[in-house]
């Protein structure tokens, strides 16, 4: 019939795979990483260092051995950890392919957990420090031997406060008696004290450094 376009068939198209669900902004969701590869990934490592201070590194071998138990891993390239969390890894235990497994901890808990791997600082002891003739008996109170500048010591105190533990503190750089007493107690236990702080006294047990696992058991 004049004036009418003839009927035609469109070219057939192969079936299309279902599209991925959209997220905010119209972008496809990112896959959550389960490990990172130091040979291929771009990253920044945050670790607990001397005196309880935190530092960054871009290479695994730049992280001190004592600090490798829990290290924050920030992956570069826009892949973010879940809200309120940070990725962490144990850099002492790579898998057979040289990768490190990622897990998450609460952002607010990372510093305490990282320092709670038994880390400590070294105090400058008073000159000529000699242990007393008689070692003071252990008290029923938890005692934290510390220094004023030690960040690890501050985290130990914060941990004890959150646990609701009554404790007292003694500054081994300012209090010669406390330092001498601690030196004697350590010698009596068979583990000479060389100035590491904090030392936490719980009953008859001395815990050198912020060893969160040991404290959990004793408290």
C-alpha cells in the first residue's frame, strides 16, 4: 500500500549476560581483597615502633621484626577497608606464594592491638643502681613500672582502665627505689631486668612489655 513502509526484521543479537548490580555513583562494586602481594600491589604499612610511636613503610623489609605481628595495610588505588575498620596483616607469615592474608580490626582498636604484641621501650636507668638487700613482697595490686615518655606504657594503662583493673604506677627513671626494687624482683625470677618498660607486675608474675595475651590470661 502506497505511503507505508514495508515490514522488515532487525538483525538478531546474541543474548547478553546479566549486568552487575550497580552501586552508588553507577560503578560496579569492588571486590574485597583477602590478601596483598608485596611484589605487585601498591601499599603503605603502618607499624608500632620504638617508644610506642607509629611509623609508615612502603616495603615489608622496612618493618622491624618485633613489630610485624600486626601491621596496618593501606592498599593504594581506591580500594578501601570497610567503614570503621582497617586492614591488618601478620608480616611474619606469608603464604606459599609470598602473599599476606588480610583481616580487619576496628580502627579505634588498632594501636592497642599492635602495641599489645609484647612491644616495649628502653628506659635510662639511674647510675649505680643496686638492688635492695631484701626484695619487697608482691602486693595484691597490679603495678605498672613505666616512664613518663613511653607510649607503650600509656597504652598499657589505657588497657587496664578499660578492663576496670585497679593498678598503681611507678616511674623507674624518677624513682630509684622503684627501679632498684624491680631489678631485684626480676633477678629473683631468673630474668634480669635491663631497663625495658613497661613491666607489669600481677601477683608474683612480671610481664615485660605490653603483652596483651598474657595480661588477658592473668586478669
